[in-house]
């Protein structure tokens, strides 16, 4: 492959741009790619006759069909422009969405014309290779040994999470199946010991059954064939801040939602390691195995990063006590953030070096809240996990749908492999037969082309993606600092107070809430924030007309315990009121785009945000005063304020 230029990456040249600044390049390149496809068709056996004669193409029915096609596409375009969300704009600070990389858009559009299906190698020779290379990229980014690891692109993080639990479940049951089929291989070990073999010990056992020619029989005696065994395999331990896909995975994989242990979070919204230890101790006391422990790198609600190093240390500690578990990190959102920590040689940098490199992006170190030392430590420890979810369509700036997963030890694939003769050639390497080792069937090769192209353009280190993600987290730092400077402001005759959920976010998510100064009614405060959201979202009318667009979440006691008490207290709400209502409505801003880090223009942008918020709050105050007084009642449940949410602990109100 031709060596690409070693010139520094210019972030402004990577996107179409908020005002389509790179329109000329994008259109010219798209025309070229479409011409390439047209020529490819014409050059495939050029002597073959054309199927449509020019005289046919001039006939009224033919031209009428093309006219109807144009009319339908005009309708599609009109609907898209009317109701789509302008992720590209600096006025959008909501869900974890942003503008997408031009190179990924163009590569995906080009590949779509070839319509590759990565489930079978014969239908996707080009893009199947790309997907496997991207899996290798994930493993390298996340710190895995390239020779032992494996990864691939999924449709999203949910499927990646499913796959990790699928692997963990089958892994956990394998030693029990060995005892049934080849007991001599596990002689002297009781069921408790078999259920607590380490991942490496079980995979070594897989190798021994293959040598003994009993591997197939053991698989038939494992959870893969017989199911999860009525809870015998044990529990899944997750933080309260988990993505809702984990609850669904426990259901779908036959483990049962009741076998999910939810660990409380600290006031930083990270999994409480002390509570985790207590949960593990309780499992030991009751002789309940643990299938998997899940930690999160950048939660979907708060951007919090769990203490990965501490979880890994607990695993190593408990192995010595005879208890072992699979360890998965859900880094669907934060996984690409590891690029910030890798130097140009893909070596993990010291804390001081990372801070210095971020400062070199134009952000004063005193202002750079990312990374804190504990977040740096968590990213350093990520390779200690057995598998990691990572989503290109989040911080990879790739078009949907592109999730991903990386596995530390690829031998584990043997526990889930299927081989359908009508799809696969048995002579092909297992790793090339994607459909035999993944949950999905037919899957887009175009998505793989988009991810592959982005990874080839942007190195997965500080010189490439690190520049882009560094701008994102620095932009969040700017936004958070600006919020701190206006904890109080006046709208008409009302003084409004504003507080952030966290004093310095772990990643690039800034959650905030507003209150009337002196108000101690949590219901009234929640109503104010719900109305701000409504005025700054699709609920307030066409998004294209909105001045500022954001998202929201509801932090409920059932999901977060008393962690939100700090926020409501700083906003003047007494503890008794929190205990009465037990939920708080907050606005959530994911700062993905790289634009507001521009120091020269940022003050003007921030003043624009502030004036918009003041204007919206002024409208809310005026509207409330025009309404007759209503009897006081408790704050409505999340399902009442947003039908997309429910009171079940699953977090289904966000796009992620």
C-alpha cells in the first residue's frame, strides 16, 4: 500500500463542515467514486450487449418512470431537511452524535453501490478483509496483543455487549460440560472450582478437548446447547449506570434479568468499588458463581469512567481465593478516547505527557479536565479486560451503523462458532467466516469500508484520532468552565441559578440543571428544566428552526440511589424534598464536535448559548405567569415527562 503523507492532520479538513465549507471537495470526490463504480460495471466483460437500448430510454413510459423516481427522491429530501437533527452545528449539544468524517461518508457511499454482505466471504471479499483489519485496529487501540486478540464490527454497541455475554456464558459452562464428557481432564475439581476457573484456564481446557477429539461433544453438553441452566451459572454484575442493553442481554441469553446484580455508584457516577467488593463477597458466601463483571468507560448519561484498574485488581485478588469471572468493559462511547493516550508509536503515555499534549491543542492545562489521573489510570488498565465494546459510530465519527468489539484471546471464538455449509467454505479460516462466530447474519460491508477508511486516514493515536477527540473533550471543558462562570443570572425579575452534575466531567458530557433562586420545590425545578428541554428539542417544533438543541435525562433513585443529592442540594433543594420526589430532571450536553474548542470564537459562541437560554427561560416564566395556579403535586415520573422513558431501571430515553 502506498505510504500516506506524514503531514499533521488538520481537523477542519475532515468534515463537510457546519456551513458545508468543504463542499467542493466532497462533491468532486463523490462524483469520482460514482464514476469509478459506473466504469466498473461497464468494464465487466465490455463485449456483453447492453440491456437497455437508447431508443427505449427515449420512450414516454421510461422517462415517466425516471420523473416519478425524481419526485419520490424530492419527497425524501424534503422530509429529511424538515425533520432531521442538525448534528453538524455548534448549536447542537445533545446526544452523542456529531458531524461524520467525510472520508467515512464517501467510503460508505462508494461501498454501498457494490452492496457487500460481510456474513459470507464470497459475497464480500473486499470488505470482509476491511472488517478484520478494523478488528485488529480495535485490538491495537485498546492495548491487546495483536497475535492473540480478535475483533470485528457489529451493527451497534448493543450487539457487541450481547456477544461479550454470549462468550462469557458459554465459557462459564464449558468446564461443567468437560466434567460430563471428559472427566479425566478435570479430575479432583468440584463444581464450585470448575465454575471459577480463570478465562485462560478454561481456554487451555478447550485446547485439551480439541487434542482429545471431544471438543464437539463438550459443546453439546454446555450452555450453548442446553441453555443457561436455570441460574446455575451465576450472576452478572453491572454498575447502576449500565446501558439498558445489559438487561436485555440477560433476558435474550436465557440468564435472566433477576440474575443481574446492580452496583451503586459514587457521587462521581462511577461504580462503587467498595459495594462491588461486598457483592462479590456475598456471592462467595452463598457459593454463587459470577459469569461476568461489566465496567463502563464513559456512561451514556454522564460520561463517567469506572475504575477499570480497581476492578481488574479485584479479579486478580479473588482468583487467589478460588473465585474467577469474565471481565468486560463497555467502552461503546469512550473507547476511541484511548487514542488521546497513545503517542505516535502507539505507546501509552505518562499522565504528564498526556496533559502536555492536550495543552498543546490550545487548552490551558488548568482548564483541561480530561484526563484526571484516575481516568488516565482507567484507560491504561483497559487491556486487562477480557473483551471491550467500542462504537465507531460514536467517537469514531463514522455513519451508522457501526459498533465493534475486541477480544483479548481469540481462542474463545471456538465456544460460539457455527458453520453453515450453504454459506461457508469449511476450508476457509474460521476468522474469515464472520457469520459463524457472530450474532448477526447478513451485515453491511459498506459500514466496514467507512470504518476502514477513517482508520487509514486518522491514526488511532494522538496524531490522528487523538487530535479530534482531544478537541471534543477540550470543548466540553470550555463549556463546563463557562457554565461555572454564570452560576447565577437574571431573567426579567427572576434570578436563575445553574449547576453542573459533576465538577469536571470524566469525558465530554456536561449535565446541568436550572432553578429559580430561593425555590425549594423540586417539582417546580424539574418542571422548569423539562420546559427548557421541550423548547430546545424536537418537542418544540422543527429542529431546523431551533436556536439551541439539547437532550435530557432523569436521574431516579431506583437507578442512582442518592448520588443526585449533591446536585439538588447545590441548587437549593433540601434533602427532605429529594427524599419525597426521588428524581431530578437534567439537561445533558454531549460535546462531540471539534468546533467550540476554537478559543478565538468560543466566547462569542458561549454568549450566544447564554442569551438563547435566557430567552427560553424568559418565555417559560412569562407563560407560567399567564396560566391559572394549579394544585401542587409530586413531580411526574419519567414515563410521564417523556414517553420514551419508563420507570423500569432500563435507560431507554436516549438515542445511544
